[in-house]
C-alpha cells in the first residue's frame, strides 16, 4: 500500500529534530553500522532529558515499516535546488569518481548544528568527498546554516546546501527516524552505510573516507 507523500512528509517534519533515542542498527549494502553512544565531547546541556542508551545488538529500526523501508541502494534520479542561487541540482551534477554523502537535516536541530561544526573543523579530512546538506525546510532558514554553524565548509567546491522543494528525499532515498541522517555512497553510487542521529565525529570521518 502506498502512503501519501504529504503524510510521510508531515511525519518527518514532526519528528523531534534532536531526538536522541537509542540508536538503530542500520543495515547497508556491505555492512551493518551500529551508532554508538560515545559522544563524550558532545554538549548535552540542551537535551539532558533525552535517552542516551545504545541499541541492543540486532535491534531493528523503530520506523522500519512501509513509510520508512530501506534506503535507496544506489543514488536515484532527483532534482534539488541550491539554496544560495536557486539553481537546479540533479544527480547528474554530482562529480564522478568520489564518494558522496547526503546529510538530511533540520536547520533548527542542535545535533545537526553540532555535526556541521564538527565537520567544518575536520574539513581537510573530508575534502575529497561530495558532501550535500539536504533539507525540506524553508530556504530562508537554511541560507545561513553553514555560515553560522560550519563556516569552514562555506564556499568549498565539494560542499553544497540543497533545498528539497518537492520532498524527493523521503520519496526516493529514505525516511529517517532522527536528524541528522547520513547516507554514504561510494564512487560507484552504491550505498555503503547510513545512520540517523548524532555520532562521534571520528566515526563520521571514518565512514566518509574509508
């Protein structure tokens, strides 16, 4: 049974952006990634009431249902828009021969901001990866996201903030449970791994580059 797009979009947008519930064991094409609870350097002041326990081994995603399903195993055709210029950006515009990472985010999410900041501080380690921040939010909210929280990423040739005007991400790639949600595709455009929610920056860089 097909679930109406507006219903799925509403469900995603109503998620607690910084929901830090126990992490899921997410299956990928070649491996299973379990997001660990190791983020000792992360500032917990703004979500002290959240559960930071780790998922039991083999636990399935809570939203592993008709709405969520599995992520796209290869990068699908899509049409997003560059936030700064409004110019269309499609899958054909992705530079070839590099790994590609999509980060589905909410500009109001503190965990998304923390990840952008950490990635900025580690830019030299990820400069050879296509990195796309994608959001369905109002472009006005997205416009200053990197300038504010990941200034080291601004203007870099491999980094772009994209507006998902037609909610194609949740239709064609995946419906995550938490933000930020990371999807790592190899140079062959095949999914290598994914996770949602916050993750230790060293593990993020390793997943992007290994």
